[in-house]
C-alpha cells in the first residue's frame, strides 16, 4: 500500500501552499480520522491554471492531494472532474484495471495500492472531493 511514490508525495508534497487569489476553493474533513484538506484553484477560461492544497492528513490523504494537484493542472474543469470520478471508480472497483483507469494519468497509478484497503478509501478520495466542491461551485 505505501509504495515509494505515495511516500515520496507524503514526505515532500507538491503544491502544498496557499493561493493568494483563488477562483474557487473547497474543503473536506474526515471526522473519523481527523484529516482536513482544502483545495484552491485558479480557473482561466474554465482551465485549471493553478491548484494548491493545505491542511493536515495521513500519508495517503497528503500523497493523494499532492498527486491530484499535478494531475489536474492545465485541464479543463470538466476534464478534472472526470479524473476525480475515475479515481473514485477505481478505488471502489478495488483496484481492478479497467475502464476507470482509462482516463487516469499514469502519475495516479500509485493510488491503485490503496484500492484493496476499503478503510483507506476515504483518505485517498478526500482531496478529490474538495476539488470537486471547488470546481462545481464555480459552474
């Protein structure tokens, strides 16, 4: 489960910072474990021009947030939402390679290691839920 890529993103998360002037933001909290993730995006013509996250979470939540920021940067909001949906489907399919993986960027494949552990799905999906909140609030 804790593959090298997940641990690397946890130890040195990418885009963990506050954006000065975000276009939209979303926040999610897991009351069971206490993970809290906020996601900020800058949209320009419906394209994610910048994305960042703040908060605290376990290694999986932090790594997922870090990978998420890299995966959606430069995508249209609808494309970013499609990736979020694909991550959700992949986790609930217990890591089975199939149609859900077709739209997943290869940088997100380390999340497949979380799929066999249903108790950790909430950790991995938390930043994606915050992203979904930010992008749908802006539509």
